[in-house]
C-alpha cells in the first residue's frame, strides 16, 4: 500500500514543480493511468481569499475585513476509448445551501462522445451553460480574484459564482477556425436533488435552449474550457463569439423551475430580489406562479499577442442584454465589460472596466390586493453601476501556484441599509434587497488578495 501512495506523491510533486510560466493550459492534473484503452487524471485546487472594503455605514464599522477559503475542489478527467469524461466536486463551505449550511456539491459530471463527422461531438450530463465568455472562464485561470459585476445578470452560476452549470445535452462542432454548440438544458441549475425523485405535476414550457457560435483560432481549448490568460502564447490568438439563450418556465408542483433555487445560483434577471414579477402568484385561481419567458443575447471578443520575449498583451470585450416577461410585467438588464493586460515573464498587470444597467422596473415587488396591481419599489433603478478594477498577478509556478491581488472600485453601487444592523453592498450580497431596507448609491472601494494552489 505504501508504494502506490509514494508513487502518487512523487507524481504530484513532479507535476507542481515542473510547471512554469512557459507551458500552462486549462487542463491541470496528475496522470494516474494512460494506456491504449484510455487515461485517468486527478486534479484539485484551493484558493485562500481575503477582502477588505470601505462601506458607508451608520451602525457598524465602515472598514471591514473578511477571510474565506474561496474554492476547494477535487476532480477527475480523462478518456475511455475516445469518450472524454470529467467530474468535479466542491468540498467544504464554498457553497451554501438554502439552509445556510456547508455542503458537498457537484460541479461537473459529463461525457463528451465523438460523432462520425470530423470535429463533432455530443456532451451529456452536468456541465457549463455555454453563454458568455466571462461566465465560461475557469476561475483558476483569471487575472482577477472574481468575475465582474457585468457577469452577475447573465451568468447561470449566479453572482460571484463558478461558471453556471446545468443538466442537459449539447451538440458541438469544430471545423478549422469555426466553433459552435447548441445545448438543451433542464433550466433548474446544477446539483438538483432527485432523492426522492421529484416527479411532480407539470405544465411544460420550453427547456433552456442555448447556442454559442464563432471564430476561434486556438485561443481556447474548446468552448467549455476558457481562460483569460494563456502562459504559452507563441502567436497571435483571436476569438469572437455570439450567443443566445431562451427558456419558457415550466410549472412544477406549487412553483416553477425558474422560481426554485436551493443553491443561490440564479442570474439577477430571475432573482426575486431584483425581479418583482417572477415570484408573484396573487390573483391566480388556483394560486400559482406565472410562466415567464427568459431571454439573453450577447457577444464577446478576445485577442492575445506576443510582443517580446515572454511578453504578452491580452484584450477582451463583451456586451449582453436580456430580459424576463410574464403576465404581470417584465424586466430588462444590460451589461458590458472591457479589459486588458500585459504580462512580462511571471508578472501580469491588468485593468478591467465593467458596467451593469438594471432596467427601470427592477426591484422588490409589492402587490395591492385592493387594486390588483403589482408595483415595484424600484430600489435598483438609477445610474449605471460601474466597476473599475486594476489587478496584479505573480505566477510563482504558472497557474498552479500564484498570487492575485486586485482593487475593485465601485461607482454608483447600490448599498442597502438595514435599521439597527448595518449596510450591505449589492456587489457582494445581491440577495439582501428587501422593502424594509433603504437604498443609497455610493462609492465603495475594495482590496482583495488570493493565493491559489492547483494541481
């Protein structure tokens, strides 16, 4: 027993120490088995994350400091007779359930099966929803400690969450520099509990339909494995994509698919704290929630260019627009992001600008039983929410061991003030919106640092 453990330990140390800023992909891991039948690889990561911020607060301290184990994960991947597979699980307290308790949770569990047509495959299981470059980017391969506020409304993984996953199937095609995918997903989010089987009465809508197509000359491993920076750039790399998502809600039991979210992974467009219409059921006979439509469209660009010996310039841009509509009313939201970076050997500096524009009807809803009219408190309507974030990364051993620091500066950030308790920043706690809190728009600076170890 000791010899296999020693062998695994040696392979682990060799994999970490041999990594450098000259050869790094979005496919980490230690190869355990590789033969004519297939391969089996193990990978994992943890991120120690600290944040300090200054928040206008008349009850508690303005200055705050927090420390978290942001990510703790273990995964396996490989192939079996040409069928690629991947599984990733969340360990410890990275994710909180509705009961506010730590949970062991599933991120990925899928197989990618080749089709007879060259470059084509079909994926099945639980995997990333193929919408938005930033949402698809692996958080272990970013120039920042977290995604931007622009991603909060359109990332199926929810605000500040790992790229959104769902259960479904997708058809993928890669031909020369063309890349495209079309997926059909359940729309209920990831890691949905099926014990006991939730075979409840349904009024079927339309499942989540997602497509993403574009040009990619080698900037990414594939559509579902995206990085912000590649440490092995030898030529100019470009990618340009458009994507779209549509879903018509399905009534199931006493609620709907969009209205149930045990892990807090909803995009803001269908978060009842931001959308005053999605959770309304007053006036229906029998009582029930309205079957709404969710739609998103957007596009993104990337270019990486070597400019010297182990020096790289990288630029990204993205724009998204979407909305939700049901019988009570509708909401819309717009977001955009632009960022650039310069890497010299093992150090990279970057600057990101992101903006989120909530529609005029977004906010907490209230229903008048006398008039039968839904009104919105509209705490979120107002000027654009801006984020300006400079960052600095030190690649100690590539992405395997690195330090990342960034300084988000939020302009016109909604801050919620709860009497006798204190203030909440919506960029950090978007689910704290309620009619009992007052809203102000404030400047909120933060400073964040992260140590990452992955293998």
